[in-house]
C-alpha cells in the first residue's frame, strides 16, 4: 500500500492511496500557499475515511516536477 502525494500543480493538492498500482481512493483540494498546513490533516482524514492507520501504507510516492 502506497500513500500518494502530488503538490506539483500551482494551487491544487492531490493525495491518494494505491494498492498494487491501483488507486483505491483520491482526494483533491485547492490550497493557495497553505499546502503544508493542510496536507497532514487531509492525509489523516483520508486514512480515517478508509479505515486505515498511518502505519498501513508501506511507502510514500511523491510526484516530482522540475522547479
């Protein structure tokens, strides 16, 4: 299980949970200059909504784009 984080779009944050390269759930939210403040609470809500614990994902995938 993988925790997916994408903050490469200017004001959009996307997070999700993948299992065997299949996206199980995904959440997007707008965040203008407050990505860091909103990211951890959003991850906690996503995990809780899917009855998962922070220890369930075994790795983290972060979208990386130049700049």
